[in-house]
C-alpha cells in the first residue's frame, strides 16, 4: 500500500477480530481509498466533490462503517469514522459494556476470546465457537473447547448492584486474568 495520501488510521475491535482501517484522500485528485488490514476494499478515483462520506463494511459480520470527510477551512479536512452509525468512541464505549475480551496464550499461540454478553456467543480468534451453557448454583457456565483445552466462561453476580454480573474465563480449570476492550 502506498501511504502518500493516508489521512486517517483507526483500529476497530469487533467480535471476529481487530481491524486496522486506513483512509487515503487525494485532495488534488479527489481519490478516496479504504484499506482494511492492508487490503484495499474501496476505491474512488477523480471525485470532484472533496467532502462527503464513504461507506463500507468491516469484518465477517459485515459491520457498517463510514468515513466522514468535512472541510474545516480552505484545504484543511477532518476525517471521522463511524461504526454501526455511532462515532468510533461511542461504539467503543458500547462494546465495552456488551462484550468481554480475554487475550492469552494457548500452547504458545496468541489467542483472543470474546464473549458477547447479550447473546452469550463466544468467539475464538475470529471464529464463532460451538458452546454449551448450563445453570449452576452461583450463576451460569458456558463451555467450549480450544484445541484440546476445556474452556469455561463463568457468569456470576458480583454482589454489588453497580457492578452487576462478572465474567471469568477458565482454561483447563485455571482462571485467566481478564482484559476488556
């Protein structure tokens, strides 16, 4: 990829992975190019209108994304990214409420496990996992297997009204420290 006209770079964490979105804007030619993880996904050459929007999808679930191009003064432009109709910051804030993410190593390989709290779907390195849920005395458990490792996400009451339910990942019976995106 030629980085000469790249004016915006954003990282977006979705359930099926983290995506790097780069936007090129040729203000002399009107060219607009969107790159996702180094792959060109949209190109418009010789656009006469230098401001506007470019809409495309990100990830396997085809999440809607829009780059907004606004003139600030003269030939100065502002570039913002919207995901699912929300500003990137609002999208990130919402994701932190509805997902829980763990980053860990399994058999020496970096892994990313994401729990979608509203659906209880579990994603492992971009793949939706087959899971089995069960109610237990102190909450719920969602079981799945990664390679030859037994995994379980426990959902338990925190005992505090503000904190609500807490989620723990266990791999082969050992609790994994949590990291949320």
